[in-house]
C-alpha cells in the first residue's frame, strides 16, 4: 500500500508518518490485502489520518470530534470516531473497496467476555446523504492495566470480528456474512466516548 512520505532518513528512504497515540489498529482482512498485492495492477492507498503500522495493519487515528448522538443507534453506551481513508482497487476498476472514517459503537449488549460493538464506515462512494455501512461486528473487551491507567488511556481488544451482510456486499460476495476478519485493538483517552447526559455531543475526544 502507498503512503505519503514524511521526508528521507539518513539512508535516503522516506520515513513513515508517526503513529498517533490514540486510534484503532486493524488489519481488515490479511488474505484480501495479500490478494490485492498479488493481483497485476492491484493498488492500495492509505490517507487522511490512517497510518500503516505493519505490513498488514493500519492505525486509524482518533478523530477530533466524536459521533453526534443523533447519528447513533438507540442503546449506544460508548462511541468513537476515527480518521482514515483506505482504498483497494484492481481488475481494471472492477474491484474497488474503500474503508474510510470508521466509527466504533458499543451497543449495550454483550457477555462476560466483553461488550457487543459494531464498526461502521462512510459510504464507500461518498454519496451525499448516504447512510453509514455497518462493516463488522465484534465483542470488545476492556484490558485495564497499571500502565494504561498511568498513561490516561483505555485499551480495548476484539478477536471475534465478523463481517456483516452489508460488509459482504462491499466485498462483492467474496466473503460471506459471518466471515472472520482481523482482530481489532483500540487505544482511547480514559473516559472518552461517553454519551453526554445533557443531550449534546458524546463526551471525550482527542486533541
């Protein structure tokens, strides 16, 4: 995948952009990323707040503004918005997948293993007024630690990440609904993403 260079290091190789302190780290679907790389003419791009942090993982930076309560489903207990625009293309334009500006919403369900959550993305074609697309669901578990508390952050992880029916359409039916996708790791400021009891914006944000 491509990225914006940040200036050469001593070897003359452009240095990658620095990873933000808060964000959502996700590999999307490793087998899909590798397929695009193998495909003649296949391309990938990472921009607008997303940073590659490994050959197969991307960090979506926490957005300055959280989702507005009016845009969240009933029953939301926590919600965060993230920045980043990741695109894959190939087969002469017949394949196009865009994962942009994800939101992570805890819906108040769950088990002892964690909280039910949905990751949604902006309409892949940026159609005006189009609803967000629920891409994957997961059980998100908090991982408290003295180190996280000292840093003023919360760490959340999800290993059981599953594609939604709408997500299956985004991938043109190559993967069925329920297909496992890559694990998710989230680092956010402690106490952020809490619904504002006054009915305003979701309390807590980055920056």
